[in-house]
C-alpha cells in the first residue's frame, strides 16, 4: 500500500478532526499529513501543526491568509489526497483546483457539489481526479454500487434520521430554539449541518449531491426517514435488487473508505454487531412540516445557478438563525424567497456561481 500524503481542508472541524484520528490510526507507513487548513489560527490548528511537524507554509488560517492560500495547499505537489471538509461553499475554488490537479479528492463538503456539481465533476474528469464521497449516505451508495455500471440504478434511497423535530407539530417547529435545533438525536456534527438536519435541508442537499456523483436525475433519488441511523442508504437496481450498507453512526468509517478505497484496513473503530440491531424503522418524510426537500428538488430541476442560490441562501439563513436573527420557521421561507427573486443563469463558470452565491446571501441579509 502506498503512503497517502494528505492535505486536510477544514482540519479543526468535526470531519477534519475525525480524519486526523483515522490518519493517526493508519500509522505513518500508510498515511501522513502534509498540509492543514482551517478558518481561524486557533490553538487546535497550532496543536495539529505541531503534532504533524508541519512548517508554517503548510498550515493555513484562511481568516488571516485568504482563500487563495487554501487553494495553494489543495494543489500541493507533495500531496496525492485532499480531504475537503470546510463547512459550506467557501471551499469551491480549492475543490476545483484539487480536481484539476488530479488529486484523490475526498469530499465531505456537499455544498460544493450542490453549488457547482457540473463544474466539479467536469474538473475531476479533465484532471483525472478521483472524487470520493465522505457523506455517510453517499459512501453507502458508493459501496453498494461497487462493480455496477451506474446506468443500472433504478432508485437511490437516502436515509435520514429525521432530526430532532421528527415528531413535532408544525407550529412548535416554527419557533424551535437554537439549542433545540442543535440537539441532533444520532450524529455529533458541526453547527451548520446540524441545523440542516433539523430542517431536512441536509437531505435536499444530499439529493443534489447524489445526482452529480451517480449521474441520475432527482426523480431517481428518494428519501426515507430511518431514525436509528444504522442503514446509511439503499441502492435499488434495475432488476429490483435492494442493496444496503449498515454501520454505527460514526463518520470515521466513511472517511477511511474515501482515503483508502479500494484498500481495507482494520483501524479498530467500533463495529456494528447484527445483534445490536433491533427495531429498524422507516417512514416517508413529511414535506408539509419540512419543505426543504421540495425546494432542493425544484432548484435542481431548474438547473443553472438555482442550486447555488438555494445553497447560499440556506447558508446565510442558517448563519442568521445561529446568531438569533431569524426564527427556525423562516429558514425555508428565506431560501424560497431567494429562489423566487434572483435570476438564474448558466452555471458554467466559477464567476457565474460566485455571483449567484453573493446575490443570494445579500437577499437573505436584506430581507431577514
Ligand atoms: N460532521 C459530520 O458528521 C458531517 C457528515 C457529513 C458531511 N459533512 C459535511 O462536511 C463539511 C464540514 O462539516 P463539519 O461538521 O466538519 O463542520 P465544522 O465542524 O463546522 O468544521 C468546519 C471546518 O471548516 C473550517 N472553515 C469554516 N469556514 C471556512 C472558510 N471560509 N475557509 C476555510 N475553512 C473554513 C473550520 O475552521 P475553524 O474551526 O477555524 O472555524 C473547520 O475546520 C460540511 O460541508 C458538512 O455538510 C459533515
């Protein structure tokens, strides 16, 4: 097995720290860290840099050095693998650069594929890059599809925990507090994705992510609520065979799969035993109480910059909610408003996507 030389973008976050845990477990004969990027020049970033013995030019604080410095590390000659785990579309230019440079791009940041799926997948093709999903649902789909041509897909069924408000009435959801929304029942994650899990926008974004990764239309991607988060997704093939991938709700396995595929190593992370599985339940999502999935489907069908508008409006609205400037019930309204107001253009250049992204953020700032 060749030693993977890895740059971690978003190294201080939930996915970033779990990635470093896996690299540590793999040991220096299998993996090493050659670059780290975070937003702030925090104690944690400094400690990570010390642990991996990195010189200052291999450690980037985007707040201090700007996003060009992140792109510089995304194309580092010494690196063969880039883990994209920055929260939000801020990682787009770096992802495109890593794809064009032909890296193994392990992608947790679904927002990048939502905002610019066509550009990113094309850049990966042009650069000869492997694009490997870290999102647990897409990792499950990837594993179930191993060896099959994607044209054999009949349906992709993405599972959702349903979030903390799965059983709440609509009126109560509308006035949920930040603490209630951050109290995810099964996963411990960064703030933005945890709020997206509470609105189910996370599933809307994941539908679009799956469309780009597996080359299917949104009508082929279903969402099924599965509160236990044990089955991470299903693939239904043309002949009716239904394949599933199961595991504990622990992101370290999908991270390891993306880093090593197709190699398999025991790194001692906890395993699911069949006897632990009791009462696995499934239900359809309620689109009346959780309108975000419908908005995401509409944006994908509209095409062009509509998904970038959806994503940026959602990022801005979630940020405002976390700052106490907007009510939970207004999250979907803000996204719907941006989609209805901002003109959609082609999404064939980074500039057009950046423009649409900025307009959507401005819309939310000015109206909410
Ligand atoms: N957490 C999960 O279990 C999970 C599962 C599936 C997919 N994902 C996806 O993975 C991505 C990361 O999620 P997370 O939960 O790990 O988020 P997180 O805990 O909030 O971490 C975000 C990371 O990105 C950095 N960052 C934020 N803004 C940045 C910017 N403008 N430029 C450079 N770095 C920036 C942060 O640095 P600072 O610490 O300095 O602020 C931190 O290192 C998201 O797209 C999410 O949807 C996460």
